[in-house]
């Protein structure tokens, strides 16, 4: 089985996970098929609820929404995983962690892009990833409103619907279309990505903020975006999409270019040709003054 290397010549995260897990070709293929079936089950639930929500509520943080569709999609995903891989652990956004046997764990985001979904904005997905010791190994994403289905696994490539995908050949930020996002705590801290957004908007063909991290990663893998960066992400936001980018020939790293620790919640994902420029741009940015966007209290360490 072909092993992919990261930007620094080391094994990619997914290749490291495969090597560490000891899974053979057949076992990996079978688990990738389970991930696809689980993501498809969640996506079908999202399709059926889209535009018909009855309950939308916040779950502790301002702007952090949950709906009956999140919960129903997660139940559908977990039903597939429990039926087909009953011994494996699960980390799911809505229901938390269920310990399993061994070091493989499913990582489930039943509805990435809940705010989009709640407003009938069609950029959302169900994401199912398989990790080994927290390193992404398999990914599957269903985006039913876009009629797109992505999946990837080491040695099996990266796919959108029935077509293999590769990252773009872009090698200059000036010619790049980028994406990013803003964490839920952006209103309470200066380290909120506003400066980085302005920096790259000024130097690229544009920066988009679609609002679903797993799809941002999938679009990088498919060459529809040239690069993506974000902070404040959770494991379920990343597990599926990272494998897509790596298997499509892209680069995934920490902000400073070091090997990514998925638990850090900060990453760069891009075509190899713009990786160094993304690192340099992020290093050059300093937080904007809160007063510049109507939050002067942040300049003195206060909360709104």
C-alpha cells in the first residue's frame, strides 16, 4: 500500500495512523465502507429535515446551535456504527464519548454547519472519521443539499461521488481562493482570526467563510479551494476532512508548519505550492484592536 508523505518528508497523519493501527488492506477497505454507509445515513436524515425545523436552540455558547436534525442524524450514524463495528469507541459531537476496545475510534459530526442549516443555507454535511490514537485514518462526508459525497482512506485515494479528486496546482497566494472560519469565542478574545482574514483577503483572489469546516477541507481536497486555515476547531470538525486533503495530495500542518496535532484545533490545509506563503502570512498577523470593530473592552482584557 502506497504511503503518503507530509510536507517535511515524514509520513502523513493518515499513513502514520494506518501504520500504527496495523490494519490490513481488507480491514481498512471494510472500515472505509462502514464510514461511507454511516455518513450517507446521516446525510439522508439531514436531507429529510432541511427547511422543516421545529426546534433550534443554543447549547451553552452564544451562536452554538443544535437542532432536532443534529440529534436525529447522529442517531442514524451511531446506529450504523454500533451495528457494524460494535467494539469500536465513538466520539460524537452531541452525545460525547463511548469507550470501546482498542485504539480505533469513530469521530462523528452529524451536522457540521448547523447555523447554515438552521437558516436553510445549503453548505452543511455529516462527517464521519475513523481515528487511531487521535490521528485521522478514514473520512466520509455527505453534503446532501449539494449532492456531493466525499470519502478517502490511505491507499484508496480521495473521491467526490464517483470521481477521484486532487488538490489544485496553485502556487501563489495572489492567485488563490482561500477559506477560513471564526470560532464561537471570537466575541470574547482578540485572538479571533479577524486580522488573518483581512491579511489574506488583501493578498489573494478572495477569502470565503462558508461555515462548515469539514466541507472547507473537502473543497481543498477537490481543488475548488486552494487553501484553508482556521482555529478553535474540534476533533469531529477535522477527522474526516484531513484524510481527504492528504489523500488528494495536499498539505496539512500546524500554523507554523510543524506536524499537525489535531487536538490543537488549529490547522492549515492547502495545495503544496502555497503552504509556505500561508505560514508566513499567519506569522505576520497580530490581532486587530477590539476598538476597530466595536469591542474596545477586549483591548483591556474584559468581556462584552
